[in-house]
C-alpha cells in the first residue's frame, strides 16, 4: 500500500492542505495534537485571492452559507471618527478580481474545510504529539510522545507558530514578540444598539493603537479586534487568553464614538500577545528535502494585511500543484513549491509590518498619513498584486 503524506497540524492551513491533496487523489494522513479538531480566535478576512482558491475546491456554496460579504472597507480616524478613505468591495471586487471579499468566523471556515476533508475520507489521528523527526533518502520518520512511529515520503508542517516540524528544519529560529497585544471579541449584532451595527469592514487608526470591525456569520455577528502596544508576562505557548475589558477601555479612552461606544458595549474579550518572525529570506524556510512548511509554521505574520489564513490556503494550493508537476520526485516538487511561494509570503509579511507602523503613527506623521488617505483613498487601500494573484 502506498505510504501517505503526513500533515502535522489540523488548523486552517493543515485542513486546507489535506483537502487540496485529497481532491487531487493523493494519499494523505492528518495528525493533530489536540483531543479534537477546532479553531480558536474570532474572525478572518478573506480577500478575492483566497476566495478564488476556496471556490476552486468546490467550497463556494459552503462559504456563502456562513460568511458575510461586506460592500466596502472604510478607514477612520479613531480620535475624530472622520472617514479617511473608502475601498468599495462587493460587486467591484468581484468584477475586478473575479471573486468577492469575504469575512468569516474562524470556526466556520475551519468547519467547512473539515467537512470537506471528512467527505474525502482522509484518515485523522488526534491526541498525537510530535517529539522529533528524522529524515533519510527513503522518507521521514515521525516519533510521538505516545510512543508511535509514523513513516512518510512527505511531511508537511502545518503546526503553527511554535511548529515542532520547523524546529527540525531550522532549529535556531524562534518566534519574536511584536510588542503588540490583540483584544478580540465577537458579539451578536442584534445585541448592539442599532447605531453600532455594521455591514462594512472598518479600520480605526489611533496613536499607538488601532481597531478593526467587520460582520461574520452571514452578518449576524460582529467581529472586533483592538491592537494596542504592550507586553505580557508568562509562557506564550500556554497563555491564558482571558482579558480585562476595563484595561482595553482605559487604553482606548481617547477614542471617539462610535468606536468608544462599541468598546464599552462589549464585556467579554480575549487577549493574544502577537508574535511573528522576520520576513522570509530564502526558499529553505519554506521547504527542505522531503519536508515542507505551510502557513504560520513557515511565515507567521502580523495581522495588518488580514492575510495570515489566506497565505496558508494559497500555500496549500501551490503545494499540491507542485506535487502534481513532479509526482515521482518529492524533493524536486517541494523545491518548486518553496521557490514559488517564499517571495510572495515574504512580501506580505513585510507589508504587514509596515502597515502596523502606519496604523499607529503619532504627531505630524499621523497627519501626513491621514492626508494621503483622504487624497488617494481607494488607490492606497486597493492591493492588486495581492488580490489578483493566480497560483
């Protein structure tokens, strides 16, 4: 019997890779350390570049059943509430890029990928903690804390920021603290005053902070994230995500309505210290030999381009396409995958870092940013090289 490729990590990236591989007729096994598949977090923005991939996998109808499709992206000054720039989405995004711009709850996106994986009968192995990896000319051996040995011709590390697969390939590489904290919440729109409900993606820019809100769950819920500058203490791999609403309200006390009213209307927040890695510098950070990295395991990025999940899904599509081009030579196929993906991922990583700096500007630089947005608006906010991407 043909050995299956093994994908370590059952989050959005791992599920996407498993589904793409199964659809292509490849033998695949999905391994996850948790007791059950699931996704933590709140919302995700999916640009047309990502929606096109999901539609190509036959998930268009499933996505439309759970997502919202905002008509516009607006950027506002958090201290004055004035609109700085607007990017039409909806029909304009569909006409320009061939797909809509969607916003979705992380759990809903993960759920529809999981349903696809289950429909293809992909074997799933839970409660499996990877301890170390060995590679030779014939394949890759995975040792687990449960005493199991898995052998595969191809290992895909989709196990996130603290990836054990990455530790094997790049043992000296550690995530870095960004100095930013993310307060996240989801709230039913009908539980909010009418003036605070929204069908748009809105980014609020303030000195040393910004906030983003957008509808999810078909518009029934509102996802809100506020990013502030600061540090946390303790082990980030076992962080308690409970957050103090009073702390966030104090940090954003200078914001104006309706942002300030929205922050005060939500009592339940979750807190994430944000980590990333520097932008990729070579294909070796995406794949080596018979081992490929995907998503956050390869290129964790700050969420200021709203493309973390999107790049993982693009990775999954390209991985399978590269394997199809050279099915008899795994190493060559993965080298092709890495060469095709790493520069784009690095560009998104770098742009996300730059966006975070721009979002949090103070003083004269902040005024210059606001003037630029008012004058150039849609031209500044649209990103054709990102949204128009074709694998």
